[in-house]
């Protein structure tokens, strides 16, 4: 690797604003059920084909990605990968992924498995999802044991020149960052923290780079009725009835009556009962909300209870 070239490149960002530099350790962290894997897969798909999927996190070129799962089944990986690639133009030859049961950051045989995988695929980026699966059997609060894990990660970066992405659970106190020994916070580089608005399908994303100014916090929305991936809250690329409904409300300045929306859906071929169900579904997934007799777009801090659960 050419250090001078590395200084000029960014996996995410630009030479003038390198949000994620090559050969760094980057956390995607959040509490349970905060769409961490959904976010990480969508970002990995974008990186693999050189496409910006989240506007404040520009992808300057395509990079190869090896995504290693420690929890999902093969069927879940397939379905989520299809969702993550929605509206992206492949090919996705740069994205290789699968479930690995023996790879480990501390166990010697597991370390060998990881080394063999990276040698085989010769990738630029490696995603470990989640961190806890790759240190299983060891005490995440032990400085000695976690130091072995971080030292092995540093070895992988030094030997192969990879950029490391680690999906990691937050502890009980989110203000203290990732779960585990406190040394992790000082060891990692960029931190991407996800916060889900209670039981809604909205999340806020707080990106804290090591080599650039913190980004403005931005919001994403999980499309639970359509493509089942994350979109910027003002995205107009959703498909299906929910996308039609949201686009129509946006086109009318963000507020319409139920009758006006029902009339629009009728013009799109939806029968009365189907239109009613479509409006209810769109509200359920957080695409719209009812306010004072009008149907409006949810604000960034929309936190009404939603019954639908994520993956």
C-alpha cells in the first residue's frame, strides 16, 4: 500500500473531508432492534458498487467488501441482501458475504479462519457483524481479552491493508458507547451510532469521524411495507402504494385530507377497501401520520408507537 495515496483517498467522504479513511476501524453501533445490520448491509452494498446510499456519506468509488455474519441464517442473509441492493446498479461482484461459525478474533483456530478468508478474497473492506459473535466465549469487559481481539484486528489491517467495519451493540447506558471494555472507544476510528425513535421505523444517525468534523445528524426510515431497507426520510424512490402515498402528500405540500388521498389512490386503480388498507399500512410503517383531520408527513422526531417490528 502507498501511504501517500491512502492520505488522498476516502472510503466514505472526500480527500478534503475523509469521513472514513482506508485501513481504519469503524463502529456501527446501536441498541437492540435499531436496524444496525440493515444499515450496514445497505452501506456495504453502496460501497461495493460505488454508489452513495446516504447523502451525507458519499462513496467516491467502488471498493470490494467481505461481509461476515455471525448471527443471521443463510436465508436471512439472502433476503436482506436483496433488500439492501434495492435501486442500486450492480454488478455486485465486489460484495462477498456469508455466515461464518468458526472465525474468531481471539481463539487461535478462529483467527486462522479469518486470515484464510481474507487471503482468499483479497478484499479492501471487512465487515464483522456483530462484534460479540467474533469474541464469543470470552469476557467482553476484560481488558486482557479484548486487547487480544483489538491487536488481532490491527494485525489484519497491517497485513492486508483492509478497512474494518464492526457492527456492535450498545451497552445499557448508550452515552458510554459500545458494549464492552472502555478501551474500545479509544481504539476505534469513526463511530456511526444509530438511535431508533422508540418503536417507530425511524432512526437517527450520528457519525463521528476521527479525521473530519462530525456530520450533521441525519434521519433514515425503514420501509416495512415495500423494499424493507433504509431510506433518507425525504427519499422519493420507494416503490408500491406506500411510496405513491408519500409522494402524493409531499406533492401537496405535506398535508392532504383523507378524501383527497383516497381520490388519488382511486385514480391509480385502487378500490375503496384497498385504498383504506394502503393508507393504514402507510401510517403503520411511519410513512405518514394523522394530524387534526389531515394526513401529513412525519417529522424527524416522530415517535408515535408502531406495532410493526423490524427484522
